C-alpha cells in the first residue's frame, strides 16, 4: 500500500523588512543597533495573479538578528524592468517578497533547469516580516511623544517648522 505524501511545513530562514523610506538606509539594525552589512540575496517575489520573480538583490543584513532589509523602491524598479517586455500587464500588481533561496538553486532556476514548482519547493520563506516606524530626531515639548505627531500624519517638518523671515 502506498503512503500518502504529507506536505512538510515550509523551510524558514531570516527575518525581513521592506524599507519604504528612500531617505533611510538603515546602516544600523533598527532592532538591535548593530551595524548592518551589504549582502546579495536571491529574493523570491510573488506577483499577483500567479507569477514568481527571482531577484538577486543587494540588501542590508544584520547577522545578529538575521534581518534582511530591502528598499521597496529598488525592488519595484527591478520588477518593472524584469516584466516590462515579457508581461507588461503585471506592472502595478500586488506583490509579496516571500523569501530567499540558495544561490545554487537560484542559478538553476534562472537557467531554466528547474521549473516553478521545484523553485517553490526549494525556497526558504521568511521566519517573520518586521515593520519599523521612523522617529524623527529632535527636541519635543514636555509630555509630547514623537509618535503622536506621526500618527496625526505630521512629518518631520512639523518638528522643526521653518523659521519666519522677519
């Protein structure tokens, strides 16, 4: 009698932060404060409705937290360039950075030696996806917390209003 194949839970590796701010490079880890290094990662991106995109991308990496930090604007630029000629209808669709894969598997997938199903089997999903809020530096009134201004939709310019000419 043949045994039924049980789907194993996906393999997990690293934590991920999609940096929406172009002006913040996160040279220090937002979680632990240690210096981040630049490292290339083969990122696996799912684009709606049903498309996988493999992107070998330079990202910031905290080895202590195992946190991969990728800039959203750079990923979106690479995505547009990758699908512009082959599938322009995918531009602007929702996407999700799912995880990473081993460099050897990334090379095989890019060269067409393995199909999309095998690529999915070999991918490492992210253990967790983190989000961070940027708190602008500066002085605040007594009793005022900087996040209160951000929650009201006021940016850093409200912390240091322009001086009046007089």
